[in-house]
C-alpha cells in the first residue's frame, strides 16, 4: 500500500514539474513566434477566419473545431471543479471531526499527562491541546449490537481541537450534557449514523461491553456499563458518525479502570497545511516511546485515491480536446487546398516559407484561442450555476450533503487553457508545413 501511495504521489509531482517545464518552453516559443509575425501575416490569418468561403464544408468544420475545443475545456473545468470541491469538503469534515495532530504512546497509556500537555502547548505552531481515552468496545441495545470506538474526552478543551461543539444540531442535545451526572445512568453521546444503526435516540438506554474489564478468578472478564443517550452528533464524516460514542474523560477512566491514565493528546495546529513541520517540533520534545500522527498521514489512502481519480479524469476528458485538435488539422488541410492560388501568389511576391507557415499557424491558434475562451466561459458558468442553484443534487443519507460542492481555482483554469492551446498549436504544424512547402510554379501551372 505504501508503494502505491508513493507511486501516486511521485506521478502527480512529476506531472506538475513536467507541466511547468512545458509551459515555460512553449511560452518562450510563443513569444518568439509573435515577435517574428509581420502585419500582413496577421491580416491574412484573421481574414481567412472571418471570410465566407466558397466551400461551406470548411466553415462547418471550423465551427465544429471551435465547439469541440470549447466543450473539452468546459468539461475539464466542470469535472475538476466538482472533484476539487468534493475533496475540499471531505478535508474540512475530516479536520472538523478529528484532531490535526495527536500524540500517543507505544502499547500503553500516558500517565502524568498534565505536564506533557503543558509542554506540548508551548511548542511553536500548537494552538490547543486536549487529552482523550479511546478503546474498542461493543455497544448493545435490545437485539442490536455493534463494535464502536468508546471515546472519553475532556469536555472543556475538546471543542478547542475539533468542531465537536457545532456537531450537535438543534434538538439533538449538546456537548455539555456529558457533564450532567444527576441521572441514574452516566451520559453518553453517539453519532447520527450509529444511532440509526443501533436504534437509539435521546433518552434511550444503551449498554457498553468492555472485553477487558475487571479481574476475575480466571483472569480478565468482560464488564458491562449502562448509559443514557443525551446527545446525537453529526460531523458529516461517516467514519466518525457511524462508529464513535463519546463520554466524559473521567467516566471513561472509571469504566475502563485506568485511573488517571489517557490514551493520547489531541493537538490543534496554527496551519493545517504545514502540519508535518509542526509534527517535527512536537517530536523534538518527546522520547522514542511516543508516536506523533498527523491528519494527512492517517487519511493518506483516501486523499491518494482522490488525487489519482482527479488525474485520471483529467487525462480522459483531455482526449476531447485532442479530438478537437484533429478537427483543426482537417480544417487547415482543406483551407490550404482551397487557398493554393493565394499561397502561390504570395510566394511569387516574395513571401517566405516561414511567412506562409505563420499565416496558417496563427489561423489554427485563433481557432484554439476562441474555443478555449468560450470553454472557460461555459465551464465557469456551469460551476457558478452549481454554486448558486445546486442543480446537481446528491442523496444526503449517502454523501452527507444535498448537492455537489464545486470549486475552481485560477491555477486549474490556467493549466486547462495551456493544455488546450498546446494541442491547438501542434494540430497546426503539419498543414502549415505543407502550405509553406508548396511550389508556386506547380500551383499556377494550369491557371
């Protein structure tokens, strides 16, 4: 699995490096080409694009070429916008439901954790810290039983490292309800999907089975605890909403019989993007018995899969632009066949082969530029319409959101535009070279 993740990351990084090298080289070639253009070459190229030709088929193919490039660019913008928006939405939910950085200990809990917590708070880049206890248990209600993550949190500091406070919606209890010990049973909060699976709601009673309970005559024996559901939270992240039950830190320590020991300390960093740099600072104050885990490492398989899917989708949809490039080739070949007399006259008047080639190169590039601009407008319009009107809906019970989130960055649009213009440029090379190599004497022999 690590090899696969390394391959995906290396492939994406190499692709980004190749793109920037490609862009710089072609930008230099484009500048050099434009500086060499003469006024008559620009005039004729634009005139061929605007003029009404005798052969209607060339006009139709030119329009189809523009439409093909526009649709390819629009499809790339819309699909990549949807994937970027979906990835960002998942990232926000993960960061809201989980800590950005956590410190645990090899095969044992952390005792004397208050001093460690104070040291961690002083590390550069750390904004907040909160202790927690975590254990795999069995939750039971009537005929239902599920394996869940039994998690004890410090109610006062937990909200500083995650969005747990906002995860409780109106009418579904609150985080502070876990501090209420006035009832006969200790309070517990469960995820929305877990509540649905176990068949429990606020006020219902659930049982927790700890496989490693107290000591009996034959060793460790299971221990059962009864709880009252006081809250139902929803982060919008299935891994948490369907598998986590929350109690107060003291209650978890009492039930699990671990005294004042904790499983780990959750940390919130100032900049989640630079979490690995902060993790290095945290590791610097710890000994080898501790493990520091960041959110990127924990969720790396998910984001690697999304990254690979994004790249593959871009390659597949990019074939639409390549197909449109073939239309440009056909358009220019027919245009050269129609304008063979014009080419011969220009050559007899002293036009160079580069001048003839430049006319048709510029003509093909204009088709690509017009198609790219129309595609950006169309794709941008689709993205904006989805942002405001949400016309692509999703099943909230599956995707935790009622519509497809979209987000387009300027860098994505720039990359798509560079790709489309590059394909348009390469599509013009063969017809342009054929036009430049045409012999004026052969062209005018039968005129």
